C-alpha cells in the first residue's frame, strides 16, 4: 500500500473526476514510472496518491503531469505532505 512508500517518493493528486478509477489513474501515471496508485472515496473523494521507486521519479511526475487531463478533468499533482490536504 501507499504506507510502504516514503513521503518523498509519493505525490498528492487532486481534481480526480468521480468516474475515474484507480486503474485508469495508474495507466495515466505509469508513463512516469508509478508503482502504486490509489484513489480515495468518501471525505477524500477526488484525491489520491501515486507512489514511485525514487524521489526523482516523483518530482518528474509533478512537473510532467500537473495540469494533465483525465476523464474530462484537470489533475493537480503536488508534493506529498504527511497531513493530507483538503480537496
């Protein structure tokens, strides 16, 4: 799970359209090397996490996928912080 990855190897994802599944999101993030992707439901709906093997890959994902489109929505990809951001 995402808990097995260090914070610097994770990115926070916001703006995920409701219809987008974690599988679709993983396909979207796989191009930059994502090893694990989760989409949250409930209070965290519309947000998720992508995890990478290295901090460099996580940084590259932020620069290349922030603002990218999926399922009719535009994603916000940002640094991971220990305390989850509000959507």
